[in-house]
C-alpha cells in the first residue's frame, strides 16, 4: 500500500479528531472568543500542512511550499466560517460573554 492508495479525506478526519482534544484542551464556554480563534487558526495550520503532504501522494517535491500555503489558507477560511456561528456577533459563545 502507498499513500496514494489511501482515502485522504477519511485519513484527515481521523487525524483531526485525534489532535482536537490536545489543541482545545482547557477551553470551555468561559474562554474568551479570541483564544478560541487562536486555537482554530493553529488547528487550520496543522491540518493544512498535513493535507498538503498527503495531497502530494507518494513523493513530496518542491511544490510542497505552495501547496502548504494553499491548503492552510483553505483550512483557515473553512474553519473561520464554521466557527463564526459560535464566535461571531450573536454566536453562542459571544452571548455567554455578554451576560
């Protein structure tokens, strides 16, 4: 079996679930939104880098730098959109901090 034989989406799902408890350890509804955003950004950076490597398939070449930038940027945009419902104005965590 080679990397190119793997289901990258399935693998990323497992990796994301494995690192999330470490990255978000200690955060709860009382944590300031900016701290959540910092961790989300770090999570996007890590998953973006892993995604780039996996998308290279069986050999990683010099194009990895551009691919890391692209994947990280895409992850950050996706995560920011997902978390904006919770962290943005009117989000459930923002409401907690206003009470």
